């Protein structure tokens, strides 16, 4: 069986750094971030399962999972990965559990976001700056397996120096959910 969900290994996500592996793997809520409502069809592949309820603002890092609520704490004390604007960043996942993955979306906090406020949709760009789409369909006739250690290379957008948050979302075709991974970056 091919693995298909788990944490980001590099740079390590908050979940990977601060939770047990089974907790980090389970940071799951409704897909289609930044949507706020459930029941939406996939905009590219309408035969995929409609989304479940996405995480509420203030609970994005934990995906609304109560045993991971510490990931939603406000502040700048999180371990940060050093980056510069315009550099290529490789994000490597460790996928331990089988899921039919439709896409990976990557969002970044906006210029001027406030790290002393809870993570909310208004602090992220509304569109992903990078996306990896698996286009095979329908999902029930295809494997949609991204491999057990997929690496995505993305060019980081321009941001002022300081703390920024990269939100990596792995959307699943045959359920209404996605897996949420928050990675703290230090732009220099």
C-alpha cells in the first residue's frame, strides 16, 4: 500500500516539531482553504467528494484538532526556517498513510501580517503561490498517489524581513478533508 499523508519533514512543520507523529499526521479538516463553508464541489474535478467544514480562523495550525491546540498559540517563539525572498524552497513531505491526493496548495502570510494575532484567513494571500495538481480522474479509477516522500520546489514570493508562515494543504479527492501543515519561516 502506498503512503499518502503525513507531516512535512523539511522544513519541519509545527506539528512535526511539537507533536507526537500520530498527532502531526492527523491535522485534518475540510479542504478548499480559504473557504469557510462545507459542501463545496471541487472547482477542477467536480466528481471528487465535496468538502467538509474547513478549520475556523484561529485554529488553522491545529486544523481544529483539540489535542493540537498548542499549535495555534500566538507569537514569534516558533522555531523558524531561514529563507530569502525569491529563493527556491524545497518542501519535502513524509507520507505514511494512504490517501488519494488531488493537490497540494501552498499559501504565505501577507506582507505586514501580525504574528501577535491568531492565524486567520485574512493574514494569508487568498490564492496559493504554489500548487501541485494530480489530474487523474475519476479518483475511484486512479491511484492518485504522490509517492511516500514527495518534494515540491517553489519560488518564495517577496516579503519584508521577519517571521512569516507557510501553510501547506494536502487536499484529498475521496474525502471532504485536507491535511494542514504550518511551517514558520524567517525572511532575511
